[in-house]
């Protein structure tokens, strides 16, 4: 699952349209990117992992950006 999350994060962060689609319908977007339908428990783990990583990335970027404005 961790490998899938890392691969998908790379795709989602590099494509704004894909990121927007993930924001609107994360389960369908992940299933489409993986090319398979997974059991709900597995897909939710992947979606939650991606959301957590994207949130951490945004938090880190915001803090770094704030340092340079001072």
C-alpha cells in the first residue's frame, strides 16, 4: 500500500487537473490511476494516506514560504 501511495502522490502532485479530480472524488480517481477496483478498506487506506501526505506537504510549504517573507 505504501508503494502505491508514493506512486500516486507523485502523479497527483505533478498534475493540477488530476489533483482537482482527486479532491472532488478521491476513491474514483485512485481506482482509475491504479487501473483496478480494490475492496473499500484498501482503497480508503490509500486515499487517507494520500490526503495525509498532501496535507503535510502543504503545511511544510506554507511554513517555509512564511520564513522567506520576513
